[in-house]
């Protein structure tokens, strides 16, 4: 009898222990799973606030190889950007230069590791980050031939970064243009979103319109209706001859040298007219807007650059609730002088007063 009772107690204790341990392990598993579930149901307008005032880390990872255009990203850039008061970084990335050209179009692991480091930096310095696909030149020339590769690249990027928090956003393609027309782009975009959504149901996606992503092409954008978690991004370099004077990659842009911008009524009216195209579209479609790039090249006079930049960042964008990412940190449009390791203070103040 005594033995039976003793035996029963042993069984009871074992059962209780098993129950407790299985409960706690279920709890752990659930916790782990919860922390891995991609955030769904995000408000894209709140997400756009996270982007707030940001900057492009241009001329580094969208070059054929990092460093080829003179910029190699360093930890101190992220620190400086964060301490200056920026909220986000946009990372232009030329994935197509780091992946095989035949199926399954595998992205190089070393390159992924470099992007993992960016993730670490953005987290460490509390910056939201946009990962885009930049300079996929082949798809602009021959969309059909490159569509499969485009989608395969996004499949891999999405899989790799599916557990990142909501502060990381994906931008399928920078400035679609040439043979990748609005109609074709609307189509490819829908397919890219489908691919991203398989692994990232809650990821906020940033969408650039065709025709170089300018204000005028935003109304041509067709976003799948059920897609709520998106931000629309356009690029603003107007008047183009002023902002791009002396750019080495625009033929005859030396002829534009000397153009100034002082914010006259006419100059502002022109900018309002362009910006209104986007504002009106955004209201009609209820979409948040980001200016993914805007900036003025270093060969324009500094005073004009400051007045124009101040006008976009401090007047246009806030009055329209647009978030923005200035083009760019430390190269030809740069607000940071890498040779002397100092901010170009007046340009920085034009952005973050
Ligand atoms: C391009 C850069 C260029 C910038 C301003 C970006 O989208 O990738 O090469 O400097 O626009 O034109």
C-alpha cells in the first residue's frame, strides 16, 4: 500500500514536472515564433513618419563594386547621420552586380554579409532603412529577358530579411525607365509585391514610379488594390538643369552651369505645380508619400543649393506630409565632406535646422 502510494506520488510528480516543462517550452516556442512573425497590419502613414527626414548613402553599394565610385561605407557615417538628427537611411544597392546571371540567379553570400552589416549599423544607430534595387540596367533595356532574374533576386532578399523589424523597408526598383515603361512596370511591380509578400506579409514596401520616378509619372502608377502597406516614393530634381548643372553623366550639362535658384514667386510656383501632381494623387488614392531623392549637385553655387534644399525640406515636404531622403551623404551632392571629415554645415542646416 505504502509502496503504491509512493509509486503514485512519483508518477504524479513526474506528470506535473512534465506538464510544467512542456508548458514553459510551449511558451518559449510561442515567444520565439511571435518575435519572428513579420509585423502585419502596420499603418503605412505611421511607417512614413519613421522615415521622416533621411538621407541616401549613395555612390557606395550601387556602384558595380563598393568603392569603385570612391565611397566605402563606414560605421562612423551611420553614427554621424544619427547624431545629426536624421531618422532614416536609404541604401541604394546594385544587387544585379552580385548575383549570377543564370537561374537560380544566386546572390553572392559575401555581398549578403555586407548588407547584413548595414542592418546591424542601422539597428545600432536607430535609423530606419530602405533597401532598394538600384542600377539594374539590364532590365531597363530588356525588361522581358530580365524579369525572371528581377523576381528571383527579390525572392532571395525577402527570404534573407524576412525577420527584420518594421523599420526596414524594401523598394523593388529605383527609377524604372527606358523600355521598362509605366505599363510594363505596373505589371512587374505587382509580381514583385506578390513574391515579397510570400515571406514578408507585413513588410512596408516603397514604390517608385516609372519614367525615372518623377512627379509627373506618379499618376501612372497602378498599385494592387489590396496592398495597403505601401509608401509611394518620387524623386524631385526640378528644375533639372539647375540641380544637375555640370553633372559629368549628363551630356551638355556644362551649358547649364551658372543657373541659380533664389526662391522667386515664379520659381516656387513651378515647384508647387510639380508637387501638387503628387499631393493630389496621394489624396485621391490615400497613400503616404516619400521623396526618395532630391538634391542639387556640387557644381551649382552653394547659396542656391542651400535656398533650394531648404525650400524642399522645410517648406514643401512638411506642408504636404511627405517624408524624404536627401540625395546624398558624401559624394557629388553630398552634405558631408569626407576629405576633411566635416559636415557642410549650411547644407546640413538646410535639411535639419
Ligand atoms: C542615380 C545617381 C544620380 C542621382 C542624381 C540617382 O538615382 O542613381 O547616379 O547621381 O540619381 O541624378
